[in-house]
């Protein structure tokens, strides 16, 4: 069986599904090839994993017409509190200073996925092919050809552009031999949801410790999502702790700002590395999201960066199609690579620098960090710069991130 599309997207995670929503809404014929069937049965529970959405991502969702559906599932972040364990320097970012309703929003990944899939179901021109994965791909005469294994059968898809949105281990990137650079952190994120004794007050905490950064994000009325970076060699010990031991260790690291931690859910771990694809485009192929860049989760930037990839690529493809041009033409792909280079590099450097500088134990570095946090707190222009970067509204933005429809 063979079918022809304008765009074929491999990977229907949050970034691939977002691009499909943007393109499908413009009437383009889109195939999304996704390996995993969406979870069935159990609804949201205490342990669901979540994401911090930047303010700029809220604008993109609003431009896609999805914010109203997503908003009830989000917890707004009113303030961000950055500190370092054992030192007195802190920096505080505040929504009032930035003149916004919230600096960002925390949402369970499952809820974001549900909203995107609900929208895709309403778009006649988008075909969701799942569970399925590409067997082989080739670029030929003005199109990309993908042989897709779906159940017991194999289909051939032709598209004028193939988008790799298949995550950190991208099979498309590997099949095309696209080189990457990878830096290991020797750190693993321990993930869990916890309940503190005191109300979180819509504050997101980023606390740097000798083991790595610890983030606590406000989630719903009484939970916080914990992303606790630990050195690789400590992780099995942390995961082996019972609830009491885990909460005590967390308390020792985080302190008493939220009173005592009274509940913790299931724990999981995710090794961390920075991976950058050195070629974000190839003839008839573009990489977006984690397939193009996988970041350290400090400051919660990965999905937000990937969503901006999708918004830019959607804008360029939509523009080409509206002019009657080829959406996979070299000019479109070059424009995408040029536009995204700066944001991708800056965001990768920003998160990498935070993770590394705060991991250095040398006393002069620690003193400089502390002074830096204090100085930032006392200097409104510097705080404003940091807030705009964290909110995903710095630099050249696609129309959707400026609050404009495509
Ligand atoms: C601990 C941690 C905390 C984080 N917190 C935040 C945060 O607060 N805010 C934020 O913005 N980001 C955060 N991130 C980053 C964020 O999770 C990722 O950047 C984002 O999920 C990437 O989305 P994606 O769609 O590009 O990739 P993925 O989510 O990996 O999706 C890829 C999709 O492709 C599918 N797939 C894979 N291979 C194939 C194949 N061969 N064929 C077909 N389909 C395939 C997969 O099933 C999957 O659905 C965090 C990351 C970590 C590790």
C-alpha cells in the first residue's frame, strides 16, 4: 500500500503532535507515524509526570486554538525562587514585574498529550499511523519515501518533507547518519511527585545543591513535581530509600521553605546528557524537538524549545504552501535551520552552563555564584533578561509565539 502526503512526521510525542496540529489546521495532508499507542485505562493519578510550560508556549498553544482546552489542567507559576544550598544568595522572578498572568504553567504531560490528540482527531487531513515505525527511508526526486511497519503490514508513505520528531534516540537521525555531539553530565534526574505541609503558593523552586539542581514545581492544589538531579553513582541508593528515608533526604536538601514533606509517590530515574544534532536539516528532512537537541532539564526548557521548532517549521511550511511553493524545498529547510540555530544553541548553552557552573565545588566559584545570585536579585534589568529567557519570549519569535495566528 502506498500513500502520498505533504508532510510525514515520524514521532507523535508532544512536539511531533504539535507540528501535526499546526499543519493539519492549514489543510495540509500530514501523516504521523508513532511507535507507541496512547495509554488506555487508568486516568490521571498522583504519580503522573509533568512539564513546565513557558509563557511563550502558552502563546503558541493559544495561537493553535488549544489553550482554552489545556488551561484548566495547568497550574500557573507566579514566582520562581532560585537559591543554592548552604548559601544565602537568592534570585526571585515575579509575574507582576513581568506584567504577565504567570511566568509559566505546570501541566501533566498526559493532559498536554490528550489535548493535542483530541485536536488531531478533528483534523481530516491528518492520518495518525500507530503503533508503527519506519523500516527504511530514502530521498528521491522531490520527495521522501518511508516504508512503515504497521502491525503485520508494511506501507510506503511519500511526502515532500519528512520531519524527524522521534525523540532523543531518533531512528530517522540514525538512519541518515546525521552526526551528533553529546556531553555527559554524570548526573541522573530522580523524578517523583511530593506533597509538602505548606501550600506551594504557585512558586517554582530551583535549588542548586552539591549533587546537582533540584526543581520543585507547583502542581495542582497540593502536589509539587520534583526533578532531583543526583550524581549517577548515588541514584540507586536514593531510589532504594523507603518513603520516609526519601522524604528525609529531600528535606535535608531542600530545607523547610514548604514545611515538612508529608507524601511521596512512585520514583523513577532518567540519565541526563546534552545531545545536539550537527545538521538540523538534510534534503527533504528536518529535525525537531529532542531529535534535534536533548537538554539538561534544569530550568525546564526542552519541550518549550521543541515547541518553538514546531511553530517555526509550521510557519515556514505554511507560507511555502500558501505561495504554491514546495514545502520541502532547500530554501524552506535553510530558512528553518538558520532561524532555529540561535535559539537552540543559546538555550542549550544556558542550561548547560547552569548545570555545570553550579556543580563546581571550588570555594571561589561558589562565592562568585552566590554573589551572582545576589547581584541578579538586586538588578531589575538582569532579572528581566533572565525572566524573558525563561519565559521563552526572547529573540526572533515565530508568529504563534508572538500571539498571532498563522
Ligand atoms: C527529567 C526531565 C524533566 C523535564 N522537564 C521539562 C520541563 O519542565 N519543561 C520542558 O519544556 N521540558 C522538560 N523536559 C524535556 C522534555 O521532556 C522533552 O524535551 C520533550 O518531551 C521532547 O518531546 P519530543 O516530542 O521531541 O520527544 P519525545 O517526547 O521523546 O517523543 C518522541 C516520540 O517519538 C516516538 N518514537 C520514537 N522512536 C520512534 C520510531 N522509530 N518510530 C515512530 N515513533 C517513534 C516515541 O514513542 C515518542 O512518542 C524534561 C526532560 C527530563 C528528562
